[in-house]
C-alpha cells in the first residue's frame, strides 16, 4: 500500500494542473467533465482520501465527514462554500479552502455583461437575427433601455461588488450598495452611496445580487421586494439561486412588476429546459458561468491544488475558511 497521501478530485481537470500534486501524492479523479461524481463513488473515494478537491455541485455533509477518517482538507473550486457544512467540518478537524480574489474581476465582467444584455435586449436581438425574423427597421425596433446615467443597486459589497461598482462608474452610473456592514472606506474611494435594503430596491434601475448564501440571505428576494422595485427596473443575480424565491420572481415578471431579469444562477442547477424562465423574452439565463474564463478557472484550479499541498505538508494554506482548524494543529 502506498505511503503517499491520497487526493481525490471530483471533476476532470487538465493534466498539467494536477502534475505537481502527483509528485507527492496519489491522485484519483472523476474522469467526466460535464457530469458530477455519483454520491456512492464520492463516499467510496472519501474513505481513503487525505484531501478532496470539490465542486459546488458536491454536497459535503456529515456522511462525507464520517466516511473520511483520514480527511484533512477539502478545497472547493469556488469562492462560495454553501455546499459544505463548515461547522461540521470544523468539528471534525477538516480544513476547508476556497478560491477568493482570483475570480473577482471575471465575475464582475459577467455581472455587468448581464446588465447590458437585459437592458439593451442583446440576447433577444441575437435570436431575432438567427431565426430570420429580422425583416426591417423602425424607430423603436428592439429598443431597450440605457445603462449609462442609470442607478445600479449592488446587494453585497464584497470584492466582486467593488469591482462591479468600478465598471458601473465607467458608464457614468449612480452606484448604490447595501451590505451587512457599511463600508465607509469604499464610499470614500469610489464615491458610492449606502442604502438600506428597502431603499436600494426602490431607487435602483438595476438591482444586482452578489451576496453570499447564508441563513440570513436565503430567500431574501421575495414578492414584496420585487413589488418595491420600479416597473422599469431589472433584477440581476450572479450570487446563488437560493437567495431568490423563484416563484416570486416568476410572478413579478409575469405581472410586469419588473422589466426583466438576468440570471446566472438558479435554485436547482442545471435548470430544467422547460422552466418558465426560459420561455420569457425579458429573461437572460446563463449556465452559472460567472468565473468562466480560461485564465480565471485555471487560476482557481491551481489555487485549490496549492491549498491542498500546503495543508498536507502542514503549512498554512493561502485561503482557508475555517482557520481555527489549522491553528489548532
């Protein structure tokens, strides 16, 4: 039996990414790129693993922790970690690492792209041309709404929120934000303005959700919130699907309470192809690609691998969620 530590990776990664791990550990990997690892295989591999490199689609709970008698670290390929029970991981003495910072600008790019897509009806226009339905031109043909000089309300002013604010300022937008803690330094540096959550949704032309999923934020966007929004306003979600009551958003769109939505995330992913969202012209739906550039995803994979390496060598990782676990060792 090998004396090397064993690392299991729950989705196929490029060989050049994992080469360094293979120099000091035995590495197992689910070989399919598009399909999540089956639960029974994940449990089986966890029983012999010292480290797991996981995806957001992998539910990491007590059953996993109990199976992982040797498990020391879980490196999640995301900045969020709502798929992992952090409290239990800490109880079991398992370090949880993630990938903050490296995806900040890429995700902000995507969020602002959704703003442009819904405001200017870009996705709808592309489909019109492809379908052959573009027959002529008229003064209000495919007329959307401006982005410049409008008010954007950012819910969740973390690093991605700050990066999005910079992009919005470049379009001469009025930038409002709501955050659990007010950030006076950000207000001073960027010239953005704090609002309570009700005031933000009432004043904004574009409401962009970037908040992490917690018990406090779960289901925070309800029918009452959408009713407070302008009828000409758009809702953008690049956070987590579960921060929204999807039935309430669907109702708001159907009844014209808001003008449209740009969604990169959904309560259940992948979204059902028959979902009503996908039949609405004023909804742009993307397949959870906030950080999906080659450069950023490569950096995220490398960071996961580096965090695993450091933990297995009893060195401090670059980005750990439950630092108390490492300090206790």
